[in-house]
């Protein structure tokens, strides 16, 4: 049986837990292009983190806002390194804890907190909206910041009257080694990917920033917003960022977890597979994988795209000019379609009659 992602090429933008994600996808048969667009810089030894921690020990907060699991764990690991871990646990566990996500909640519970409220949408704005309904005048709040370079949530809560101690744990930044990310951008510009995955909004923001630094930025952004490129989004924050960037083909799981994202992405891609019979020969097409009478042929990208465009036309004739425009871009020479169709037929072997030439008009699926 053909693995559900056999024949599909997927770009992975994440850094943290990327190995786990890649394993889940390759186990299902996918080809992976890993181009991390984000890197985490740890601030455990920074004076800002030490100062914020000592301030909270001097005067305990009324509330703690936990935004990320890795941030909460790293904070207390850093406090242990300073010899302040036990004091910090004792001081903070008496405060009310508000959490942005299940991961943040899990880390907080492990440390010894009781979680009083958790955001359903797992977004920082959900936390801000919840707290805006309360009287925060004079309330002392410790905000464990995510990797943002700006203390957005702390500023929002200060505007609501709270006394906020912002606790920076780590920073998101552009990757130090940009080679893999640039290879991923090449694939997007050339329309060589079937899908990409986004597990954090900053990863997509960084991808666009890296694209804008290149000479072919227009081609990359066009490829990114191409409806044929499917985005696997881990949750609402990533989805909103993608939509703001102009992406339209997006799948998101109901449960905002890595495994759930891989599952819905697998279902969406594998559902595009189709079968046909021509001259008694059975054909099954799944991405670049074509089974002709149970023998697999892997099509080069442009041949795969041509076959898919003709299939989506539902038997209608598609002109050479239109195929050239759809696949190679405006102004492309239609002759390239003839050459690629010839090679496609060679790869189809005994099923070569699947692609029919209609004289002076174009091509269609014949099945």
C-alpha cells in the first residue's frame, strides 16, 4: 500500500522539535525540505532576567501569566542556576496563575502552580482580553514573556492599570546559518513544494523577512500565496499570521498540537490522489507518485503539475498557452509545454494515452 504522503514534498520551517515533526512526515512517505527560519537565543544569564527575578522575590506578585511551557521551565532552571529557585517557587506559587496554553499550564503545574484560567485559543490576545474584564489597578503581575523582542502583553496590562514585571526568558531571531532557509525559499519561488508547515507565527514572519531580503522576493511571495501550496498550521495564531500574509490554502487541527497538525495535513494532501483507467491500464496519481498497473513512476515537478492541471480541468481541453502561464508563469514560451508533455508520456509508459492532444487547441485527460 502506498504511504499517504508518498509523492509529496513538504517544507518545514521550524527549529525546535523539527526532528520529531520530520519523523512524523517521513514515516508517512513525504519528502522533506527543512529550512528553519527561526532560532532561539536563551537569556538565562542575562541581567534582565536576573533583575526581574530578584524584583519578584523582593515583593511577591498577585498574579503570574505563563505564556509558554519552554519559557516557564527555562525561567526556573535559570533561577536554580542563580541559587534562587526554591525562593522563587515559594514566592510565586501563592500567586494566581493565568496561562496562555496547555503547554504553559503543564509546565506551571509541574513547578507547583495551580492554574486558575487557561486561554482556549492559545493566543496572547486571549489572555489580554480575559484580563481586560477585570480591575487591574494596582495589581502586581509577573508576565513570563514569549520570544518576542517587545513586551507587548506587559504593555497592554500596564495600560489597564496593572503593575507589571516583564520576565524575558529567550528571544526569537533569524537563523544564524541561513543556508537551509534560503534553500527552502528557492523551493517556494520555483513552486517545488506541495505544502509547508508552520508551528510558530514568528517562523512565518521570519520567512517573509528573509524573502524580502532577496532579489527574487516577488517570486517567493507569489509562491507562498499560490493556492496550490498547502499550509499546515499548528493553531490560530499561525493561521492568522498566514492569512495576513495572503495565504489561502490552510489546514488547522481542532487540537493545537504537532501530531494533530501532521494528521490533518496528511488527510488534506492524500485526498488529492486520483485514479483512472485508460485502454485497460489502471493509473493512480498521488502527488509525484504515479502507479501504472502497480508499478510506480516518480514524476519530475513540472510533469506532476501538468498532469494535475489537466486532471483538475475534468476532461476539458486546456491550451498550451494557459498551461504555460499556470505552471511556468506569465510570458512563458508554450513550446515548453509540448516538450514536458512528451516527457510525461514517456514516464507514463503503457498509460501514455492518459494525456490526449487536441489538434490546434491543447491537451486534456483521456480516461
